[in-house]
């Protein structure tokens, strides 16, 4: 009789965790939610940064974040009127990457996933503003390093501050 009770308890616990796991897999079965989770890997971002980087409207992003918060996958920190999001636990990103690696191996796909390349965050060297590289006003390649600027004033301040070679000036004029 005790063995039967023990078996039922383990079976119930397994069923409960499998049910929760099923809900999580349904939730992250959405590409945008996967992108949000990977975007938040090892960093904290506010809603404005995420909308720029993901190309989502704020209302749509908020719906996704609400679902992720309800399942305790992300956490929010309020600062004034801004909301900053992080992963509740980094192991969710590890799990997503494990599945990603399995699929790459199974389907013989060589390209590794690089969230920094997919969602690059850059910092303007003049004002210190952080933004998505895709939203940069302009960029300059100086000595093999790429500098991104949020506006023309920061770009001008940078060019006045550093001496650009003739080739760097030509490259800059191509991007202007």
C-alpha cells in the first residue's frame, strides 16, 4: 500500500511539472516572445529600447511582456514612469539555446545564433545614449572600430574631436 501511495505522489508531481512545462512551451512557441527572452539575456532594457530593437508597437510588446511576467520568465523594475525588464532566471535563455543547438545539429544548419548580432545595442561615444544600431543616425569607422551616433550633433562633435584620415572622411561621406 505504501508503494502505491508513493507512486501516485510521484506521478502527480510529474504530471504537475509537465503541465507547467507544456504552458511554458506554448508561451515561448511564439517567435517574438523567443526574441524578447533572448534580447533580455544578460541585460536590462526598457520598453522603448525593446520596441526599437524588435520593431514592435509598444502595445504589442506590452502584451507579450505581460504573458512572460505571468509565467515568471521576466521581471520588471519601475523607475519613475519607465519599466525595465530582465530575465527572471538566466536558465530560460540556456534552455532556448540548448533547443536552438539541437535544431542546428538535427537540421545541419551551420550558422550559430548570436543575439548580440541580432539585437546589437550601441552607445553614442559623445552623449552616452544607448540605442539599437539599426536606429543610429550615422556611424563612422575609425581605426577599424565602428562608432554609432544618435544625431548629427554627436557625429559633428566626434569628427571635431578626433582626426579622421582621408579614407575615413570618404567612408563617412558615403554614409551621410
